[in-house]
């Protein structure tokens, strides 16, 4: 994969790290944790069905902070957690699928907590980079059509349950949906979809005190009216090679407009 193609995505990830991870308020509570994953691969295409019958497992560590200020609450209209995590997945097929090593950033809105904060339920979503020791090669590894590059872009969404033990420690149980692909920069790129169940442990820098239930959104529409929006859209698609034509990157551009009434 050409480095020029992934520079925009790397810049996006760095900007997310700056916003989600670096300290910006004094009310945050920091935490560190780890999780173990076990799951299965979804055989979503006939091209990868033959190598989809394994159970990936992995381990990860994470560093995060729990945002409690009103200014941060307004981002999601909810309390939320942000951070960075890194780990590795073994796809249990060393000759064809190998292993993936990854680093991702995430945002995690809290959707439920009880009065004592003993139970916290949240949804975590993130993006990052993964590095693979096995990927598609027309001669040496033709069966791995999940990835054709050594660098890929994992996306994930988790439903995460925390249960406090003691003052600052939480046991965690997560249902995770993971996707890894190269974003269409090079073919074949079927992408891997693999749900996992994750169990872990998390320790906060101090006890999370009772959260404020009185926060409310400050967003108000003073006067109903019409709103016009214009957008410029762009995308890139890699067209697979044929007998007559080589693999080629095709760029598409478009315009979009919308008129709405508030």
C-alpha cells in the first residue's frame, strides 16, 4: 500500500487521539484495563468461506478517561469515556491468516448507570490501524482474500457492561463486533467481520462518585425556519483487474443538497 494513500487516515486518527485521549478538563477520572477476546469469523462471501471456520482470540490493554464535566456531557448528551487501546488477534490459521496487531482510539457514551455507579452500561466505537503478518499474495497466499495489504483499518463497536468490585475496580463483559479491511485501497479486499465476547478488568484512578442526573441539553431552536445545506462528496474505488485491464483506482465526485424545516 502506498503511504500517500493512508496519510489522510493517519491524520484523522491523530486528530481523534488529540480530542479523545489528551487531557482537557480536571474532572476526568483515568483508568487502565485489559480484556481477553474469543469469537468467530462470519463467512460473508464465497471467496473467503473456506478459511472462515476458525475462532479468533486476542488480548488488549486500554487507557481511558471518564468525562464528567458539563461541557463534555454536551458532546453526546451523555457521560462518556474516551481512550486508546492496543492488542493482538490470533486468527488460529497461522499459514493463511496469521496474526493482527492493532492500535485504536475510541469514544464510549454511557447509556445506563445505577445510583451508586456499581453498574455502568456503555457503547464503545472506534477506529485505528492494524498490522498483519499474513495477507493476500497471488502465488504464496491466494486463499487470504480478507486482506491484500499488511496495514489495514479496524473498526469496531462494543456493548460493554461494567460491575464494580471494591472502590475503584470494575469487572467488564463486552459483546464486540469487529471489522478489518484496507478501505478498498487494494484488491482483493473482502474484509473480515468477526464478533467476539470479551471479559476483562478495569481500574480507575479514584472512585466514580454519584453522577449528576440534572444535566440537560443547552441546544435550543429559537425560531423555526428553513435550513438549506450543500455538500460536496468524493470517494475512491479500486476496480479489480481483468484480462483486458489492470487494477485501477477510480475517483468519484458528487454534489448533495437538502432543504429542511425546523
